[in-house]
């Protein structure tokens, strides 16, 4: 199933896949980082749709249309803010990935692009987030044969290398 997982160094807003994942905040009303980039690229109709929703709990996910993005859908999920690791941050992060796949199944989504959830403004250490992300995606792909490709879209080399290394090291498992 590792052949269905790919790492890309680039901008998630440019990805032509069924769904891109937004590392949103609880309000779903936009923010910085990948959230700001997705809203800018999707256009104001995305915010209009998000305003009709009642926010999103940490670890949960909600789907909207992609509007002006090349992707058909945006699956918004809210990662945990890192507070040192003793506040269930790891479980919450794992839950984000599980929730995104649950949303994907509802809509016949076959290709999904993830950003590195929580490792930006939310300060989750990359070296701890990456194994959680890769393991969660691997586990979900085992159960979801209809998902053909998952892309980890990384914005910087450190994050990209962390995903590459993790995926390579898991090659024999
Ligand atoms: P969070 O608040 O969940 O930490 P951020 O958006 O601050 O989310 O950061 C998550 C990751 O997304 C970081 O690695 C950041 O560099 C990256 N990122 C920012 N903009 C983009 C983009 N346009 N495409 C892909 N990744 C991005």
C-alpha cells in the first residue's frame, strides 16, 4: 500500500486531486498558513460555505466544495495545538487523519492531498507528527481499497525529508 502514498514538495492549492485537506482552526473561518492559502486560491465562495457551518471540533473533519481550486473538495480538519504532548495531542492528530478518510468515503473521493497538519502555527514537532501521519494513512489505506493515492504535500525541505524518510523506513513493515 506504500505505492499509493507519495510525498510532494510544493503548494497544496495546486494539487489536482479529488480532495485537498485543510489544516483549519475550530472556527473554519480561515487563518494563516495552509488555511489562508486554500481560502485565497478557492475564492470567497469557500468562506461563504464555511460560514454556514458551525465550526469544527479538534480531530473532526468537514467537507466543502473546492470552488476555484483544481481539487473538487476541501476536507477541513482541525489539528491539535501542541502544548508539550501531555494533552492528548497525539491521539487528536491521529483522529484528524481517520476523520478525513471517513469524509472521503462518503463522497467517493479517490485521491487526497494532505498538508503536514499541526506542524506549522500549531507547533506540533515534525519528528513526532510525521510517524503518526504516515501510520494513520497506512492503516486507513489497508481498509479503504477505493482510495488510489494519498499525497503528503510539504512546503519546506525539512518536512519533505521527514516524510520521505518515514515512508522509506516503513517500506519493509
Ligand atoms: P497548523 O496550524 O495546523 O500548524 P499551518 O498551516 O500553520 O497549520 O502549517 C501546517 C504545514 O503546512 C506547515 O508545514 C506549513 O509550512 C505548511 N504549509 C503552509 N502553506 C502551505 C501550502 N500552500 N501548501 C502546503 N503546505 C503549506
